[in-house]
């Protein structure tokens, strides 16, 4: 056995520490990507599905050799479903961990809290699933791979009016949630234009457990349906309490309903209701089926819309990195190098290549980013029957 003297061992430790310290000229072999999401808290399934989708994509890519011989490393931070924590998480990912791009968040309020940090640091951020228009308006480094709420709201209004032939709506919104307030407004505007009426507009706050007072007011106005642009935990509870009060009209929702937990909480209360999603797991497209199979094999669950969007967000980001490698190998190299001016310039070039994304073949559909860094995509309508989902229609932009 070879024995090293104490000084040699000490020197080796110091050299290793120096080599891994930030700012050191040593070339890192990996490209670091940050991810922030709600792994715990009121919307934990959002963060977990998102993390799974990203991991699946990146691990596959690494198993095929990574990009230009470099592996990608995902650094994940939990924001506990809180906007303040989202900002803290992204600060840490950028300032401490030195990530060159960020994936997240799901909830628009949390993306809105963190995006300004990415924008001012010059670190591209792609949100897989935040649909509020304000998110990408933060600046040129902020992108999304999903549709936006003016579209989603209009699609739901048209579905209610033209397909279900309903004319009296109640709106029940989460007052402190940017997504919910925005979607409630976009829906209402479209529904009124189509000749519908809003007979009641009530609100609640995330974390509330008792909705009976508002539901009693809503019931008295005799709506034909209730539009609830909220997240799954509250929606599940609202649905049950509505049925307890004898309020039996269908409920309509947006993508915030998407969660395995929704029907566990609601039980039978949402039968006969409808929601909008970003993809449909039984889509015969072979790329979708391949994704669904490999996700099931790894996680033992069917991927929801969030997992699918996260998979595509990772795909769009790394696709831009591949194009950087091809068009500008020196800049590509700088992505895994020290956080200096070269890296900043490389991030700016990467930003430009993300913005140029056209016809990326995602599992949630083809992704082209418009001049506002938003994707223009198809919405999927699902119905709820017997505590399960049925495909109703896709709606083109
Ligand atoms: N679109 C929602 C938001 O912006 C987030 C969400 C997307 C939730 C998809 C579930 C599924 O806040």
C-alpha cells in the first residue's frame, strides 16, 4: 500500500479545494442547469411532476453522451410553493451554484417573483407551464413552452358557450394568485363577448379550507356552471362543498386543475365537469407514447401535463445548446467554464438561440416561440367521468 506523508496529503486537499473553487480557471466538464419548483407545500405535485419530466429528459441525453461530450447537471431547489422562496431559490442557483440557465416555475406568481433575478443576471429562464402573460414580459431572457391565458380563457369561454350551450356563469377565483385572477378576467371578457352572462364573481385565497359562505352566495344566483381558475387542492375541496350544499352544476377549470391529487380530494364531486390541459396521454403520436412508456417505467405513474411540459422545456433548452455547439463552439465551451465575461456572452448567445426555436417536436406539440418568447400551442379539453378523465377535443390557436 502506498503511504503519503501528512504534507503531501495536506497539499493534495488544498489543490483539490482550489480547483473546485468558483473563479478558478480550471475547465468544468459539466453544464449546470438550475431548476426551482414546489417540491413541498400546497402545490407539491406541480414541482414533483416537473422535476421528474426534466430528469427523464436530461438523464436520457446524458446517457447518449450529453452535448459535445459534456454532461448536463441539474441543480434543484424547493421553493415550498411560496413566491418569496422562489426568489431565494433562484438567487442561490445563480449566485452560489453558478447555473447558466434556469427551468421553472409552474405557478405564474412564483415565476413572476424569480424571473427578474434571471433577467438582471443574464441567465435564460424557461418556464414549462406558467401561463400568465406577464411572466415573459419581464424581459428578453424569459421564455415559456406553453400557451398563455388569454388563449386559454377564450377557449374555455367558447367551449361553455358554443359546445355546452350555457349562458349563465359563476366565476370563483383565487384572489392572490396572478394566474387565477388573470384567467378569470380573460374568461369573463370572452364569455361576455359571446353573449354569456356572469351572474356571480366570488373569490377565495390559497390555503382556505372552507368555501361554504361564497358557495351559498353563488348558489343563490342560479348559475348554469361555475368557472374555477384555481389550483387542485382548493378546487377539490370547493367541488365537494358545493355538492354538499346541493349546488350540482358542472364546473369548468383551466390547467391549474391538473394533478393526480385532484380527484382524490374531489372524489365524485367533479363528475360531469371539464378542464383544459396541455397534452393528452393517449395521443397516438409515437413520440408521446414513447415518452409515456419511459416515464411510467421510471416513476411508476402516468405523466401529467406538467411532466410533459417540463420534458419539453428541457428539450427546448438543450436543443438551443446543441445549436450553440454547432454554430459557435467557443461560446459553447464557455458555458461549462468559469463565470466570467466569456460565459456571460455565451449565455447571451444561448438566449438568442432559444428565442429562435421553431418547430421543436415536443411531446406537448410543435413548439415555435413568437417574438414575445411565448409558445403558440394547442389546448386539450378533458371531461371528468367516474373519477377518471376522458378526451373531449383539442383546440387550435
Ligand atoms: N398555468 C398555471 C399558472 O400559470 C400553472 C399550471 C400549469 C398548473 C399546468 C397546472 C398545470 O400558474
